[in-house]
């Protein structure tokens, strides 16, 4: 890692008599440079590395963070004083971690320090509360905590329906523990259970001040990987395979990678619980397996509807799936396509319904018109090729699917997408992947059906298989493991994802994916970044000769590959950014 140039090494804090100069990183987009300011007498002793401050910069007052403290002002310079000390900010160790992350994900430190800071100013901290949970009696914890290595990661294959509370309680016996979960609702459930077990819990972001003061367990979603946890002794990631743990916007950091580096620096152990380890997690550290009988109980009974021999004109809903919906009290059906129809073709000539302006596929709007999702053009339901007014739906969305299921099953059906504000009260729901994230085991759904799993299995993405198995694992957790039902409709029943879920052995998919990833040189067997924007071509041209491979362009994007992330990060940092918009996504989720 190439360190940023600094004039002198500064300690994390100094006594009031000596702390006269503060080095400040402004929280301004586009600025990654530090400036020196005098510390007023009234702030001496309170100023510390990581503290949030307000400073005057180029004629305006901006926020920032203290990144270093020293005694002697630079010779020949008249420094301005800090305008205001807002309050507590990230720990000094997290400030250093932000510098590493800026190098690792080709970004600026301010983006990470902003994530690590409280939502509102924290001028004072409450007393620390370091109570631990009662040690669990369950033998479930053995694979996770037995000989937990300091400063290294352990990946535990954990059944989807198993309760992670006992593992967190066991791990937290070693000291302050930082826990990251995929969703806020699951963080709330876990914190409540740990409190009942006697632990002092700080739930982020609302209880940031208590976490900064000290707590037995600090819990939060993805951003909690940057959360405060003084004296960090251990860290736990629940559902390490979940997409929600990675940030899609630049910088495209991932909570597991951040915690792995943070734990290594602190000499703390990291436990990653996952029902379906990905190749990236397998490469992270030692993989520990649970008892096979217990693992099988954590996966729902899977029923596969093989649609290869069915008439393609029979529609989206098979007889078996409709029968399941009729006979199950509460059922959820997943179809990752919104709207009424996602692909339409003329019944007479077979031509696809496409936009005459931009060429995109037209969708059927609720009012019956054809609309272009790309440019917004709207026109009547008429074939542009032959003039026919009869269009056939080749691929319908959840709105049309809900209407069809209501007729076939004779039951009221609700619709859920990412735009749905409140979960409908219907006992049968049809929705996109957002439906799985909105439900919890407490909602009492006994069956989950994947209406078109092939859309996930055959998606043109490197991680399509891992993402599909993660959806099946989420469904198993929602229906309570073996006591519930999961049904999938597919025309590729021999796919490794389907076989892994059938026998409750995610290792089958990992073995298949590792071979493909290694052959194609994709993560974790290579480091990848996607570069785009108006300045991308100038930028990637300068990467020549820096031990990286540049592929593209394709659709305005270049793929940059290197043998490892150290080589990639050094190469990206060595090239100055040209003027113009530039987006660098290191190891993006949707590769």
C-alpha cells in the first residue's frame, strides 16, 4: 500500500499544554487534502484525532475531522484557529482504516469518515456499559468460537433458519464485539434477544454515543462496519453472503472486507456466518462446517417443478404451484420483474414491441398503453411492423402475474415491490426480491415460491449462482427451515444452485463456481475494477504498463484486471485523475 505523504508523524492525542496544532481533513467532496489549524485554548484537552470540527476554508465554513495533533506550528505560516469543536467522531483506529479503504477502493477518505460519524453532533458521551450476555449452553456455538484466531477470519457455514444469537453471545465473551447484519429489522431483533440475555447493547445509528463510550455489543447494518467499538475484541458478520452488505454506489466497499482489515489491525477475531459461502468468503479464511443433520434442518424442504416438458404456451403458473397457493394458508411468490408485461411480441408477425425512438423493449402500462422505460415514449397497442393490435406477453411482470394468480387460485393476492410503502394484509403475496426482504419469520408464511428461478440462474453476471442460492436461503429462513416449503419453477433442474438447495449442501455450488471463476480470472482469483464516465478513456490509457490488463470499452465501460487487489489499488492510485466525470467501481456487486 502506498502511504500518502505527510510532513511529520503525529500522536493520536496530547495533553492540553502541548496540543496546539490540529491537522484537519475537510468533509468537502473532491478534497482529500489536510490543512493545519491552531487549537484555541478552550478546546485544548478536548480535541482528539477523529473529533468533528468546523473550520474556515476558502471563505466558507465547512465540517471536517481532526486527523492529527502536534505542538509546533509550521514556520513562517500564520494558521487560522478551529472555528468549532462539534463533538466526538470516529476512533483514531477508524481514521487510519479510512486511509486504507480510500486506497483499496480508489476513493477519498471523507466518504468513509462520513459513514463512520454520528448522524448528529455528540458533544458528550454517556458512561460505558460493558456487560456481556450470559454464556449460551447450546452446542451450536462450537464451530464458530472454538479456537477463534486473533486477527484472522473464520467463515462458519450456518443454516439459514438457525438463530445466530447464541453465536454472538458466545463470541462476545472475549470482550467488546461489533456485529453487522444485512437489515435494520434483523438488527433490532438480535439486539432485543441479547439484551434479554444480559448484554449491554448499542444499536446503530441511534445509539452511536453509547457505542463510542463503550458497550458489550455494538450492532448495526452495513455502515456499522465503520461504527465505534472501543477495545474491539471480536467481530461477527451475519449472512456474509448477503448483497446488502456491499455498497453499490462508489466507493463500492463491502462490510466483510472492511471488518476483516479492521479485525486484523486490532488483533481481534472475525466470525462470518453464512448459509451459502461464496468463493470470496471461502478465500477469506478458514471455513468451518456444522453438524450435517442440524444443517439439513435449517434448510426448507425444496420442491422443484421441472417445466421443460410443459407446453410453453401454458403460461407462467404451473398447476403444481397454483395448487400449493390454494392449499397453503400464507404463501409468498417471488418474480423479479415489475409491471404488467416486460416483453411483448406481435401475435401475427412475431415482431417484438420496440420503441421507434431508442429501440428499447416497450412495456404495457396500467392504462393499456405501451410505454418505453428508457425514453418515456408512449403509444397505443399497435404492432409497428404489421399494424396488428394483438400482442402476446412473452415475459410478464408482477402486476400481471398477480392478476392471473388471483383468477387461478381464487384468492385475494397482494403485490409487493421496492416501491411498496406498506405490506398488504393479503395471505398470498406476489412480489420482486423486495418481498423477501420485507418479510420475517414472525409473519408466519409457510411457503415461498420462485415463479421463474431461471431468470436468476441464467443472469449474465459473475455472481448469479451465488445470488440465486442466497435467495433460496432467505426463503428457508422465512419459512422456518425444514418445517416450511420452498418451491421453484425452472427449466434447468440440474443447475448446481438447485442441487445445493435440494440436499442442503451449499458446498456443491461453491465447488462449481470456484472452477469457473478461476478459469475466467474473476474474483477472488483476480482483482477487478469497472471504469466509466467521460474521463474514463483518458484515465485507462494511462494505466498501460502498470501490471494491469484493460478490457473494453463496452457500453462506455472499461474493465481493469490485476492479479490481486494490492496491485490493482497501487495502479489506480498511481494515475492522476483527469478532468471530467470518472467512476471507478472496484469489485462491483453487479459484475
